[in-house]
C-alpha cells in the first residue's frame, strides 16, 4: 500500500472523532490534543476519513479535493428509481451500429472504480476494443477455439484426453455448454456473432493473475459498469464464453492482447441497444432466510 498518511490541521479539527470511527485499521487516534495519524503502515488509502471530516481539517494526499464529488445528504436515487434502473439493465444481444463515444467509455470506468475491492486493492484495469477488425479477429479466434474443442469432446480419445488434462468437472462443464458453443461456431460460419452479439465495443476488466480476491473485486466493478451503461442509455452483455478457454488452454487468451501477466476477469459487450425492453422481468422467488 502507498506510504501516504492523512494530514490533520489541528487548528481546524473539532475533535468530533468521525474520522477515527470510520477508519478500518485504527490509523487514526483521538487524543486529548486532537486527532493523530499513527498506525501508518496499516492505511489502505480508502479515503473514508477524508470524506467524512465535517470541518475539512483532515485531508489525505491520495484524495485530491478537486477529484471528489459532493454527495447529497439523502440517498441520491430513491428505491423505486433504482429498481427501475436495475430492471432496465438487461443482457443486450442486439445493438445498433452507432459507435460508443470514448467519453462514455471513460464514464463506465469512473463508475467501475467506485466499486468495493478487497483490502481496497483496486486490482482492476480496463481495456476497450472498439476497432472492428480487432473485434473480428477475436470473434474468429474464439469460433475456431470452440470448433476444435467441440470436435475433441465429440470422440472418445478426445474426451479421455480432456478429462485427463482438465478433470471430469471441466468435461461436464463443456458438455453442459456444448449447445451454446455449437451455436457460437455455427453462427460465426454464417457471419453472425453469438459470442459478442455484434456489439461495437468489447469491454474487459482484467487484473494481474496473483492479485488477491481480484476476481470478486473486478466483478463488482463490472456490475457498476453495467449500471452506469444503463444510465447512459447503453446496453451491455457479460460474455462468459470469453473466459472459458482459460480453463482449457490459458495460452489462447493472448488473443485478447491484455497486458503481460494480466488475466481476464470480466468481458462485456457494450453498445446502443437495438430494442427497448418495456417491462422488468420476473425472477424466481429465491430462498430467503431472516433470522
Ligand atoms: C457470469 C455470467 C456469464 C454470462 N455469460 C454470457 C454469455 O457468454 N453470453 C450471453 O449472451 N450472456 C451471458 N450472460 C448473461 C446471462 O445469460 C443473463 O445475465 C441472464 O440470462 C439474465 O438475463 P439479464 O441479464 O437480461 O437479466 C452471462 C451472465 C453472467 C453473470
């Protein structure tokens, strides 16, 4: 973690203790003389102290005021509005040709990085592929990968080899997905895209392979991106089939051209939806336990 510490202007500090209360790691102590930053090594630079201080006495070098956004005193979005937005987020599988402005892609990142991350590690990095020739290359590479995989899974010796190398569980997963994979391959042969749905943008959230709990953190970031996209009138669709080759042949993933040492966490199609959904869907009643 960066070696930066909160700074307290003792002249301005009112010793309310708010910063001490919100600090996850007891970096701050309330003493008779005022608030003092002590457990410095433990600061995870979450910024909670800087954004809770009512007097403006506490600042954090990693939290420049000009990059902060003032928050309203009440929740910015009411429950009904939020439910409507959550309902408007759908997996979009048909897009218009309209390009997505770079400014919107940057807004998606802005929203993504407000997500929580384990130990505030913010392990994420973002790559947007907007070049149609690159998108075609990726589509074609995946279609060929899956064509080959399906062929191997279709005969006994291929199945034995897959099971030996990747385990029975991988083979079961492959069998469960084979219908969708066949559709992707066949569609590709006729110029259709059932992988990324002809979206004008492929958004990827990635991180180094060894970053702790990065998969979960990047998934939260991706969820923020999807909601931000919805608020901007954009559509998204998670493309889980972009990740699957990682289990079979990690080397194949180089087709995505991610930075050295990075692995794909979430791949997502982004574009302008061709259709508008009129109603929210109805989900199954989930088991809920309240004790
Ligand atoms: C981990 C994950 C992987 C997914 N992979 C794909 C995919 O490869 N292709 C696709 O069209 N949709 C994919 N989806 C979208 C789901 O099919 C979709 O979320 C689900 O059917 C519910 O529909 P909704 O997103 O419109 O609410 C994926 C979703 C998740 C969470």
